[in-house]
C-alpha cells in the first residue's frame, strides 16, 4: 500500500473531504489532534476498527477512544449525564476523554468487550473538521506502532505507518504532546484513569471528588481489566532500556556522569543541567519548572533516543502530582517501573 503524506490545515476542505470518505468507507487515516496524532477509522464499522489493531499491532483488549465533532454527538453512541455536560462545557472541545455507558451502535471490538465507551471531542480544528466531514464518529488511538512513543508529528506517524495505511494528514506538531486525560464518571464524581493536560485539580472544579485509579501510578493487577488505553501494557518505550532516577535519593548528576564514561547512553536532563554534563547524547527536556514544555517534548525526545542508537537512557523520575502526573504516568510505563533509588529499590 502507498501511504500519502499530505500537508493540511482546517481550510483544506477538499483533502479533508477525501480523508473523510476514506474513513466512512472503511479505510484508515492518521490525523493531528492537539494531544498526539490519531489513527482513525469509522467507529460504526467493526472491520475497519479491527484494521486499527492490525496496523498498530495493538492488543485486542486495549479499548479505543471514539472522537466526535461536538460534545452533544456523544448521545449518538453513549448514554450521557448532567455531569458529562458540566465537564463538556468546561473542557470540550479539548484534551479530555470521558467514559460513558455505550449504546449498541458501537461494536464491542471498539470497546474491548466493555459495556462503556470512551468519548472525546478534540479541539484541533483539522481533527474536528475531519470528523464533521466523515459524517461518522471516528475511533482513534495514537497513530504509532503499539508500545512505542506516541507520535506528535506526521513524520513520526510515517515512520511507523508507511505502507500500512492510505493517508496521513500533516497538520504540524501537536501542541500538548501527550494523550488526553481519561476519566470515568459517576453521578457527581470521577475516577482518573489516564492523566493528561486536564489535571485532577482542574477536574475538581467541576466534580465533587476525583479519585486517581491505582494503575495511574502502579502496574495494573494481573486480574484487572483495562478501562482505558494506556493502563495495562508497557507503553511509550524507546528501543533502548530506560531507567528513571529518583534524585531525592540518588545524586542525578554524579550518577549519569559516571554512566556517560562507562556506557553507551543518552541522558534526558533539565536545561539547567546541560553545562554540568558531557555534551554527548543529551536530550534536554526543558527547564526544571516548565512542566508544559517537558510534556510537549516527552515523546519527541523518546523517539530521538532511538535515533542515537544507544543502549540505555537515563532520566529524572518526575513528580507524581499536578501537571507532572501525566509525565510520571508515561515515563513509569515507558521504563516498565524501573526506578533507580525509588519505588523498586534498584541501584
């Protein structure tokens, strides 16, 4: 299969109509969102959605998120609630996914057999226009090979999906840099299943309470079924072995300087640390206090680590609070919970 890589903006109506037609008729199209690039199929079409799993090499028990062009369109595929609309009013369109009881129109293959469906209305104008022109909701996980860092540019998608899908829409670099926040709601409360740009603190402005699921910070139990993408499997990992360093217990600079002398490694460091390290295979994440930039850079740098052809990558263990929780969640899964001086007691 020849994969077209086409530059677009929200005014590229004819191209977006063609992309919408591919999706409507059962094909796959990769497209930009404000979070990461998505790999989209007609959410009503079981066969098309199964092609997503095939193209990504994605386990069948990992549910997909269904994208709609308007929060109200969730009613076509799910049973909504007053809390859903309160959250939608504040955070949609935007980087929030809400899990709702599903209607039968959504195939069970989309939801990994669950009786709920994850619904998102993206803020990105290209994504929103594509869904509108497709005329169907679009099931779309991140447009990468399963387990690899999620794609934040069209080139990342092309590197993983060339020859597997007919079209990639290049809308420039994703703004946020990690996937959407995923929550499951009850009558007045929420459970956070995957952190993102919409933080716990922000959700608490609308919900009576917000519980953080155990699998956000720890490994999913063997008998526990994932309710959200990104909960069960090792995700986001570079080819090299990734280790996180708890710098409350280990001197980060001294540790990685020794590794630079003795190993083929890359170092994900804060901008302030560049001058303290050997200028070799450094991957600066941003300033220590600039969490938004660190979030934006995360998957870009994990992919750059692959280009360096190193054996190991070392990085700071991020904070697991506030805006940084999203980085912590991605990094702890990318390293398969291998923390030096930290939660696994490794040294």
